[in-house]
C-alpha cells in the first residue's frame, strides 16, 4: 500500500468518496471542522490488484474503511479459500483493534486497485480527552463500532439461534442515562469492548468463519 498524493486524489475527490461512509457523512452534516480534522488525520492509501494489504499476525491499531474497489478475506496469506468479501463503504478491523489482538486473517485486493481510509485508534481511544475530537465525535465513533459488532453478532445468532452464547448477547446492558454525555461515551466504549469479546469467544467456540472477518 502507498499513501495517495493530491495529484492522484484531490481533497474534493476524497471528500466525495468518504461521503459513502456513515461516520464521515455524519460529521460532514453536523460539524464541518471535526470532519476536516478527521480528514487530516486519516490515512488514505491505495493498494494494487492482488496485493495483500493485511497479513495474519499483523498489529491491529488501525480501523479501515474501504472507499473504492473490493477486498477478499483469507485465513492466511497462502490460503485460496475466501472467507468473506469487503465492499465499498464497509469497515474492517474493529474487533482486533478494540481488544488489542493481532490480525486473525489476511486481506487481499480483488480485481482493480483499492482505495482505503484508515483511522489510528490512538486518536479516539481516550474517552476523557477532548483536545482533538469532541465528545459528540467520539460518541458517534463508538456508537458506530458497537452497532457494527452487534449487527455481526445478530447475524451469527440468526444462523445459529441455539448457540450457547446467545444468552450472553441478550444480557448485554443498554444505556438508559442522559444522552450526549461523558457517561454515554464511557458506556458505548464499554459496550463495544463487551461485544468484541463476545464475538471473539463466539468465533473461538464455533471454529467457524461466520463473523471471523471482523477480527483482523
């Protein structure tokens, strides 16, 4: 992968592309200064056809969004069996990033070049520091993570409704306190971690591919 240049992708082109990602789109509509800040710290990279962009065992400190192209998920670099596919607008790397795990699968470009945006977790991890990103932005970020993880778990539940971990999913707490507060942010981050741990345990207990692509 290599970082894009302004000649390859002018800033207005990148802004149009990230408009397809809900998190970026929400910031465009609610806080243009936070959106511009996010654009400045995001890593925009391109990858060549058939390039392996994530290797099983890599460190996992970045959340990625696919903006253009298509990716395939493999159990490792040498595998030919496709576990899943990632399409434009989708994100990946949530679980490993939250749990500080190494990537559990490899990701390769399928077909033409791919364009990705990456967000270093260090920019949002501290839920008591609002020197860079505001409370509202961090709430939006962790709400995105928790919704994404819950959607994967709900999909797994539909496929295996009698899985022993379904009861644990039902018991996860729902935040009922004041909205748009530090308390809500802490609750969302905590929920994201609980969902990531549950998904990790689900994958380990079933030894199945379902949902595993979320873990790199």
